[in-house]
């Protein structure tokens, strides 16, 4: 399956049309307004204390002044929003998105807004070990780790219901799709395989995960396969097959080397006129040399005390 075919078959979630991208909310430095709120609160307490010392209209005026100062202090202090490094606050006013505050420190925003904290730190997600059939129909076990972080807080808050759960499910879906798109082993062909082309497969997995989690405003930094093996029910059979392939390949190399050595021996004997062999004796010599060179066990040495033909 080509990359173009996979991309055509891939159906990913779309960003809702009524969700706008992240923008910066209106905010002011919080330290001066914290000082103002504390001053208003102290003034309110002083007004209440003075009201307790007076009677009549003066007392009523001081009480009303204290209430107003207290409400102003509450209004000022309620707008304070501490923003920790690696966190952002989504500002929402009467159900409408008003922007995001990312600047760390004590900030002040409209006290009537709701501020929804959201982490922008880098996170690791290790997918569950899943069992899936590869492109050849063989059951395999595969797992991956995804390194990601929230890039667009508006999409993460309003585009999906639970962005963390959304990323986990979409990452597992991408792992299953990639695992079923390639064979576990290429078996001597030029086709991409999960075991033989780990870098290419990881690249395509990262591209697919990125496309799937895009509606959640998530940026995928890296993906890596952490587990890849045949399922237990066929692991022994596939191990024997791999061992047989290795034995065949080793035998091929041994025979290829032995033939080269025999050719070299015959050529040197002929060039240096060490001995004159007819075709029958050459065949016998070739047979003996191949037996000696290709045998897995040590050969028994035999000393010929007769003539060349006995």
C-alpha cells in the first residue's frame, strides 16, 4: 500500500466550524491590582470600624461606604489569576471564548469571566499493547509512545470533549492502522516492513497521529515504536521460519565461498604445474574439497601412501 493510498483511505476528525483558533486575552499586570484590592479592603474595614463609633446618618453613610469599598475590593481581587509556567488559562465570558492568557505570573482579567486552566507542558503517552493482524494476516503485538503537547488551547477546550482521552484513543487507532498496513517482515522483498523499515514506519505513524489529533490543537513532537513482536500463538512457528531462513542464507554463503576456494586451488595448481589432473580427477578433487569446506563436522584426515590413482 502506497503512502498516497493510505492518505486517501485515512478519515480524520474535523475541527468544528464554530470553534475559533487561540488568541491572546486581554489582561493586566496583577501586582498593582493586588495592592489596590488590599488597600480597598483595608479602607472598607476602617469604614466599618468608624461606623461603629458613630450614630445616626454618619453611621449609615460610613456603613454604605464600607459596603461599596468591600465590593470594590472583592471585584478587584476576584480578577487576579496566577499563571504558572507551563500552564495557560482559557478565558470564557458568559459561554463565549475571549482568549487565552499564557504569560506566567500574577495577571488580572475581567472578574466576571471563567478561567479554565490547561497544561501546555510536554507529555508522554504510551499506547496499550494491542494485538492486530499485519498486512499478511499474521497476528502481531505492537505498542508506541507519543510525545505531545497542547499547542492551541481553544481547540483543546472547545473542539473535543476530553483532549487527553481523545489523544490516547486517536494514537491507538493510528498504531492499529499502521500495523495493519505493512507486513511484519519483508522476507527478502523490497516492500516496506514493520521490522525492517522502522524509521520509515515511525515517520508515517507520526504523520498519521499528527493528522488525527489536529482537531484537538495538539502538536506531536515524536513517536516511537516501543514493542513489536509476533503474537504468542504464532511466535514459535515464526521463530523456526526465521531460523530456517538464516540457515539457508548461511549455507548459501558457505557454498559460495567454498566454490571460490576450489576454483582458486585448481587455478593455482594449473598455473604452477604442480600436478596434471584429468577431468575425472578434477571432479574427485572438487568433490573432496567441497565436502571438507562445507561440512559442519571436522573431517577425518587420510594419508594416501599409494599413487595418485590409488
